[in-house]
């Protein structure tokens, strides 16, 4: 396919998105001229988002990196010279050998995430290389760690409702997820359910696109989701709306949960959450009386100090009404359990000579880079842009600015992070690679084969880390494998019966292959929790020092309806920084078409909060706290409750701009799982001239 200059070729969307769409790529004269959805894909059926529709503008971007570069000026200056791949590989290998000899290999740290969701992209040759090297391990917990942990304490595995069956739901609750922007095919299924009479309810801190599309929007204070879930439980138990037969057969702890829920009457929950008591009563009745209720649990509500418990509490609700026994009922937080591949064969942990070597949580990268005890002396960044996406970003920037830190960045562009690298390496796009894709939402595996010739001197992660492994003198039989050999090993995983029948040969012939979901028919009888049942009371949580039952714990940094800021509070506003519609994290932040669609970064502020500060719509403002400063424009709107401000999207810093919202977010870890707490941040806002004069005084 890559050798054909013209034609239409199948492909897979690589973005960190649940939909994992099937694509058709149109080529003319060797370049991509159009990207559209593949109508043959059983789930995505030809519909794709605007981000991917304009992917050609990213692949053929005039600023795309084409050659290896070496820094020649101060870090962050953008001064680089072109070098050869041989020079780059030789320098990296030489520095790693020297660092390992003098300070030990744990002085080296990889930093990555899912800029490309391909299995080989961040789970194959790269992991082998850093395992064999003995480098520090990265705890990649910036996204969903708290939610995964909270869900797993309840259900035992990252699996839930088949999204294709949600067309049967008669009540759909989207809780903390802007699925119009982040999971468009779930919206399509919800619309089909709507045509059959279903109602869509959105619970969120922000009247976003999804909330505007819903039949009913319930705004609440940030981080109070567990309280609302417990309030619903209180009413379900009180009014006899629970499925007692299901609770007896498939759960443990329902009696203890019944007593716990008594502590959360709707009047108290209303005070905490800001949701009127009568609305809590109505929602509980709707949920308890629905024949097929379905809850879609979003990503945002786990990014709090209490994020794991937020998800854990919501995950208990379907069991109370027996929704798991109804096709299309239940809940989804993630379905990645079903598509798990043989990561052991891919990453080869047995290559590591220090199996108990240190592990570093990626959310704490700014703090870690500032440590003098056992400092990180080299970073290798790929599939991520930490200066934009990591919390407490000014501290991260200060760490990357260390002249003694040898930094390598492998990327398609000169990102904010790459500006601080010593060596910058050009990366291929997904359309130039061979890779395997699962989905953390639908039940299909897909194969990407190259549809485009390598651009310039770009290399894939597999090729890059193969070269580095060979330069280090590592085992050729391990670091010489092809992509197809690695995919074959990844799919050879008897421990995951859902992969039965999924082979490289079938993927080549069929492009997408459905997982063997026959085992799911009896999953309630074989849940991988300690008890084998849905754990409403969790002994495992108790042993871990966590509350064994759902409970509401106020945020460490933030407020609710009961705990309001004092009059003299330094930072009285809660900041939420969810995704915007046309970026995906920092991806597309440098593509002009996507930037024009988003126009500019703004802070959405409630009219009451704006008036108290003398701020009008469109004013230049400064948003600040003890961690950093952002300078953007105000958008005065009532799309959230008073006391909450919203800034959507992760914007790159331009020349002379201060618009990276993560300079304001904390690097604390969540209540469970070591997750990020981006949304438990407080700030103050001032008009720009007032902020400047205050600074001068």
C-alpha cells in the first residue's frame, strides 16, 4: 500500500480515544489528500470526528521534523543543528553507557504515554530496551489510574457493557464525560436508543456539548460525585427500588452499603453537591424504575483528590438495580480488559537485571527532576509532550531546563518539550507504521499497515529502539524482531480467552476482527474479585487502608456546597481543565486548522464571579495560584455553578504567551491508584491590568 502513489487504503485512527475508528486514507501523488471513515467497520461505520478528518494536515505539516537534531544553544532556545542517525544513536548509546557505569542505569528514565495507541508504539521494543538497560520504570498513571483502581475494587476487571447493546437502554446517564467531543459513536448509539424512547441525563460540572445535547443536565460542584451516588443509593434503598435477588446472588456487602447510604439523605447531598434535593429524588426514581439503565462513566471525575472513590461509588449503582443482567444496561468505564495482549512477550520484563528497581510516577515528574538524592540524569521522551500535559508544568519546565539533564525526544514536531531536548529524533506517523490496535470501548482488534512512505528520515518506535538496542550490544534475537513477529507474539495469549481466533493472518485479510465474547455471557459467575462477586464492601480496600464502603471525602484543594471558601481565601475559585473539541490533549495544538476551529484559549467564568472581579466578557485576564500564571481571555457564561471556572484544551505556549493551563494544576496523587489530580485546583482571576499593577506594587 505504501508504494502505491494513488488509491484508497484502509487504516486505523491512532488517537487516545475509545472509538478507535476504522479509516480510509485517500492518496494522490504519494500524499494523503483525504481521510474518511471506513463504512465497513462494524461499530464506527464510516463516521469520524473532525480531528481525524483533518489528519492529513498533521501528517504533511510543513513544520514536521524530518531529520535528527542536536542542541547547539541554551535549553529552550530552539537552537539545533542537523545530524545523522548514526551520530544520534552513537551519542545516545555512549551517554547511556557512561551514565550506567557512573551512576547506575536507574539514573535514566523513559517518559511516554499514548500519543499513539498502537500496541507496539509504547508497549513493545521501547519497553524491551529500558528493561534490558535497567532504567527506572515509569508509572504511567496520568490518565485513568484512579478510575481503574476504584472500578476494579468493585468489579475486578476493566470490563463493562457492550457498547453496541446500549441501543437497548431506556435511561442513559453520562456521568462526567463530554462524549460528543470524546466518544462520538456512543452518542450515535444513544441517539438510536433515544428514538426508541430513552432519556439521556448528563451529570457534569460544565454545560459542555454533551450536556447541551442531553434531555436533562444536572450540574454539580467538582469532586462531589461520590456524594451524589450515595444520595441516589439512599433513595433506592429507602423506596424499595433495589433488586434484592440480584444483590443476594451476585454481590457482597449490600447490607453494609444499605446502612452507609442512610448517612446521605437527599437534603444533605444537595447541600454538598449543589444539585437540588428534588432533582436527586427524581433521578433516583428514574434510575430505579428504568428497565435497562446504563451509566457511561467519563474520565474527568477521577482527576480529583477523591477520584478513585468517585468512580468506585458510581460503579456500585448498577448492581443495586440488577442492571448487569439486562443487555445494554450496566456501565462502562473501560473495556480494555477484553483486548489485553501478551505484554510479557512484548516488553520482556525478564531482561531486567534489577526487577525491584525504582519506579517513578509520571505525575510527579516535576518534583522528581528537582530532587538531589539519586537524581534522574537522563530522560527519553516519546509519545508524550510533558511540558504541556503534565501537572505543575512550571516545575516540569524548570526540571527540563537543567543543563546536566541529558534529554532525548522522539516526536513528529518541535513541541514545547522538544525545545528542551539535547537530541531530537523525527518520528513516523501511524500511517507509516505497522501496528496492532485494540479499543478500550468496542470489541474489535485492528491492524494498521503502512499506507505512506516514510517521511524524510523519520523512524518508528520499533525501529528506533531496535537501533539503540543493537548499539548497546543487546541481544540481537530480541532487538531484531520485526513488527509482524511482535504482533504474532502479542496475540498468542491463552490467559485472555477473548483473543481466541484473533490472528495476524485474519487481521491482514479482514482488517478488523471481533473478540471472542462468548465468555462474557457468564461473567457475573466468574468475576476476578477476591470474593468472585461484585464487591460493594471491599476487604481489599480495607487491607489497603482505604474505606471499604463508598464514602464522600472532601477535596484537599477545593470546595463544595458546604465547605465554601472564606472571604479572604487566596484562591477561591475551582479550576477545571477538560478537553476541547478539536484537540486531543496537546495533539493538533500546532495545526492551524484545528487552532482556528478552537479560536483561542479562554477561561469560562460565571457572571456572578466575573462581576465580583470587575471582569467583562472578552477581557484579558490573569489566572493564577501559587504554582503558576496563565494569561488568556475571559468568557462570561453560566455554564457551570458559581465558584467554578473552566479552561478547555491543552494549548502550546506561543511566542510570549502564557497559556499552558497545567502550570496551575497540582501534582498530588489521587486517593487510590496514584492517579492525577488535575481538577482539584484552586485559583484566583484578575483583569490583566489589575493583575499587572498588583504585581508591580
